[in-house]
C-alpha cells in the first residue's frame, strides 16, 4: 500500500481557498428585453469576476457566469427597418445588452449607441445595429454575430437571442380582436388577454437551455410584461427549463404600469400573467419597490394613463412567492430601477440561501 506524504496529501491553503471561492461563484441567467434588461445587466456586471480577479475578493459574493436571454420580437424603429430590409433578427435589444455588459464604458459603448440624425438610408439607425447587421451578413448567423460583437466589446457575460427564428407577436385582446406585431400591440388601447408567437413552435438556442439548467439564479424582468418578458416564455422549452432548473427564480417587478400593456395590473397580477403564459408556477421571490413616487412623477405618468404598481404583498405570497422589498425607484425624466440596489439585493438574497429575508 502506497503512503502519501503530507505535502502531496494536502493542497496549499491559498489555492484551496481560491478554488472554494471559485466554486462558490454564482451562475446567473437574466431573462427579458428592452431597457429593463440592459439596466439590470449594468448592475449585475459589477459582480462578475474572472478567475484572475478573485484575489482579495474571496469572501464576497460574486458571479462567475452571467448570461442574458433576450427577446427578439421588435418590429419598430431601426431594428424593424433592418429586420424588414435585410431579413435579419431585430438587433436593438441585443445591442443594448452588449453595451450594458461592455468593459468599455466610454468610446466603444458610445459608438454602439450612436444614432445617425441624417443621411439617406442612415437616418434613425444606430451604429450598433448596423454593426450587428454587417456581422450577420458576413457570418450568415445572427447568434454568431452577437457572440463576435460581445468579444469585441469585451462583455462580462454571454448574450443569447431567445430564439433565432423570425417571429412576430400576436395579442388576443379582451374584446376578442387580435393585434399582430409588437409596435401595434404597444400602441393598442385595449387590455391584452393572451399573447402568442407567430409561428408558434420555435425553439431556443441549445446554449440558452444549458445556461438555464446550470443556473444558480434566474431573473425575469424588469420590462414590458407582454412585449419584453412573456415572449421569452413562449419559446418552446424555455419555461419548462426554468421550472426544472434548481436555480432560485426571481421576478423583478416593474415600477409603473403601462397604459397599453399592464393598465391596472398589480404586482401579483404580473406574476399571474407570467405563470399563465408559462403554464407553470415559476417564481420563488419577487423584488418589489417600496419607494413612493413623487407627486410630479405620478402626475406625469397619469397623463399617459399609467401609475405606480400596487404592491399587493398578501396576494403575492398567496401565489407561493416571497416578496423582497427595496428602495428601487430612481426618478429622472422617467422612472428607472436603481440598478446598483437591485443587483446588490439579488446578491444578498443568494448569500442568504436557504433562509432569505422577507425585506432587504
């Protein structure tokens, strides 16, 4: 029988501690679209650490793998034009996520956001959209164009279109009429009863399902309920993968209603709509803002037929979801989530498993 020496039997303490820290790092999947997802990613990015950056951060919670799953149903503006003229997936929401996860907060990010204000054929297009269009033309693969763009901007995460199929949204309204196309749905004044994808049976990228299966935490939201969040759940296999994943599932509730998508819907109503379209009970937690909006902001939103979302906590809990309350409202020209607080509370929530706090 071979007897090992003490030196060969025990790893060096520093290396063992670093390995333990690396194993403790979280795998996070953020699902959504629009400005809501990119805002969240800019906050989560601060917690992404590569193995070479672990020194001195061994006792702090961090993310070792961050993935974004992004809806691709936009048919308006620059994205809509490129989609129609070049028969490609809409790049706008993807572009925003690439910029949000970019290492370079200055020149390259500004370049990708730059929107041409004049020029025949150029007016209204953003450089980032055109860049993705050019790479898609070169590679004949939109997802590969996204990957290459992410490499160029040194993003701290992976970005996956919810599907690489060319889809449209169709909404069944409360009055029985149907509205086709994201732009028309957004402009509609009626209440949406149910949302569909056209065609209905589209699949996700294999990398998306793999990321969900191995995630420690999955977030959905913030974002427009029917045009940014629910479309992801309608892609074949995604909702089931979320349910089967051992990850902690968190809904990040919107701050304000949208007159044309969520008029009068409470926090619990948003969760019910997501569950109904997924045909599954999804969430463990819901992050809900507790900061009241100013009278000025309330008046501004009221003029558009919108208001602050009601935080009906008892109804949320009745759905089997634990509310996590925080001061998440940042007021400016519009209401925005305080991305630093949201990201911090998400990390705190994961650090407290399996005994999370009711309030943070």
